[in-house]
């Protein structure tokens, strides 16, 4: 069972953004930028493109309103998306507020946000998600 499956099951706390029967979205607690959100299928599959076609398509449709909320909630030009897949063996999509391509540079140091800062970021996104 991956750490993401444990988050989905409620065994590990998370700053949840959205959930349905297929997917779960939550803040990355070591973000590239404030508002960095992970979207994961509840189905535990390692590689993103090994997801069934309908799941893959539905993941993007699930992520779309979250990306729009991130764009509205944070000072950014757009919501960038990335699939890296090396950190956790569970398919996931990164949604990151970006102003330039360096904002999606996964080799740079991650932010260390306090629980209060993470809660505030969660609330900002949720206000724009409704």
C-alpha cells in the first residue's frame, strides 16, 4: 500500500481539496509553490500511462476545476501540470501555480510551509472551487 493509498484511506492526514469515487486531490506538504496540489486515482497503479483509458481521461476532467481554482486563488499566470512519477509508486498529477517554467523545476528545494500556511492554502483553493 502506497503512502497515497494510506492518505486516501484516511490513515495519514492530508489537506484534502476534492474527492469523488475515483480520485482524491490534496495539497503537497512539500510544495514547489504554495497551492501545489496532487491529484491521484484511488486505483493504485504505479505508472501514469498504465491507468485505464477512461480513468486517465476522467482524471484530467476531475483536475480541471481544481486547476481553475488554483489559478484564481494564487498570483500566477496559469496552473501548470506535471507527471514525474518517481517519488511515489502511485500514479499522480501535480497541479502547480506557475509564472514561468522554473516554477515546475522539481530539482530545486521544496518549500517548508507550516501547518497554518498549508491550511490557509487549502482554504484559498476551496473558496474558489465551489
